[in-house]
């Protein structure tokens, strides 16, 4: 994982709205910058559009903005998903860049 944010994989979203309880992932597309994938755990109802789809970054922000009331009432939670070794390495580099001395024991 580089300093380019490659360690950040996306979000696991837990939707607890009545009648809609399910999980879905919002995953960064590794090969197409600014593109995300919505991977939904629910199958669409018969005759409805598939829930899995490709999103652009502005679509992701729109979902986030539209979800503010659900966040406030704890009906929707977004959990960040990271590549742990890459994220830890990036945090260490950032702290060392600020002048902090870190041990490599852990």
C-alpha cells in the first residue's frame, strides 16, 4: 500500500431501516480512479433493477448526503474497511513525517 490511499478499500454499510435490514459494501474500484462498486447482499425484487452497480465518486457523496437522517437515528452505519498492514504503515509514515520517533517492535 502506497501513500496514495490504496490501503483504504471502502465501506461496509449496515442498513437497519424497517423492512430493509441488510448489508452492502461500497468498494473502491482499484483499476478505475473515482469509481466505486456497490455490492448488495439483497437480491432485487422481481422486475426491479439490480442493486449491485458501478458508482462514480459523486454518486457515493450523494448516497452519503441523502443518508444523514438515517445516520442521526442510527438506522444506517458506514464502517470503513482498510487493508490493515498498509493503513498502519501509512499512519507510521505520517507520524514520522511530523517528527515522532516510532519503534518497529510491534
